C-alpha cells in the first residue's frame, strides 16, 4: 500500500484483505513482560531493549491476523530519546510488514505548536534512512479545528477523541447543551463538518473519531452524526467492551470502524508461560475472528 494514497482508503483496503476490522495496541510495560524478557538491570537502556524485543515479537506474531497496530506513544516516550528512537524503529518495521500504523499520542495544541506536533508525526523524511511516519495519529479535539487541521496532511489520517471509553469522560462528554445535545455530540458535528472535505473512494474521511466500545448507546447516535467517519473503537476486551457493543459501529459492508484491543491480546499469556508468543498469536487470531464475524466480513 502506498502512503500517498488516501488514508481512509488504505485502511479500508487493509481491513478487507484481512476480513478483520481490528487493531492490536502495542502498549509495552516492563513489569508485565514475560520472565524471559525482563531486563537484567534497572537502566533505561535495558528497559528499552526489553520493550523493543517484546514489541517486535508482538508485531511478527499478530501481522498475519490483523491489518493494523496502534503504538501507545507514552510507553516509549517515558524513556526519553532512546525510547522515542525505539518507537521509530518499530514503526518502520511495522510498515515493512504492510501494517497500518496508528500513533496513539493524543496530540493537542494550536497555532505554531500544532504545526510542530504535526511535523513531528507526519513531517517529510528527506533522508531515506530516516524514520517512517505512521498512517494515523490520535488528536484531542477540544481545541476545535485549530488543533485538528494542522494534522490533516495529504495521505495522513487523524482520529479525534469524541466519546472515550473511560468512565471519567462522562463528566464532560455527557454535559447537556442548550439544544439538548451532549458536548460529545457537538464535537462529533465539528468532526463531521471538517472531515467532509477529505473523503476517499470508500466514502470515509481521513478525519476519523475515537468512540469507545463501552459507550455503545452513544455510538449509534454518533454514527448518525458522523456517517463518513471511521470509528477507532477502544475499550474492547480488558475494559469490558464486547462484540454486541461494537456491531452498531459498522456499515453494511463491515467497514466504518476498527476495534482495538491491547491488554487482552499482548498480555494473553500466563505469568510463568514459556509459550507466550503462541498465546499472543492465538489471542490475536481469536480477536480478529470474533470481530470479523460481528462485522459480517467472515
């Protein structure tokens, strides 16, 4: 797949090829790594090597089953420049495996700062030996269009936080406005309006929306507001989201959403398991099959 192609078209094609609208989150935490990968000392270098090795195993194991991976940037940024460098290497390796890549960085700012953040994620790579950039990035939409539009660059995709899966999000996102709608619904209207200018051949925009799997009642209404947005759907598996919760996110062709799972896949092994790679592969295969059937692609 070519990165100069429309981002939503690339994602839809990858989903159709795997018959699985799913994404595995790469969220490496040292304390949860298998015993065989635990760092031998407490240095940053050892921690980065450990999460890098684990992430590579995950990429190689899930690539046959899923079209997309999502890197949690915070898991790498906490280790400073060496962690960011490892993230860049892993993004390049995922790209070589023809995986769609989402950077879960939840960027958010305005003006020149937003331009800098967008350049950091999607900026040109004049040096062919330099790092690849992801296909999509997550963005906090509560700065309005000023914080979104700098990321809408040719061939690149953006997922805006609209209705998140965490319980604490209800306090703001469910606030009722004067017209009776919620704050999340108003953000959805903004996303639909901005995204209408960047719709691809599959009928979906390069501007998508994060809609949590644990908010299925809201997802139905949000789909009415955002018919051209691909939903990135977190909260499946470990956070309690089920196939029944995500069915409403898909269109009649099984497209329109990509369900993401992290802990339930990458930590599917027992603490003392010696076949942890196999356990991750089986979890990824089951995840893809379960959601693929729910979407009607299998």
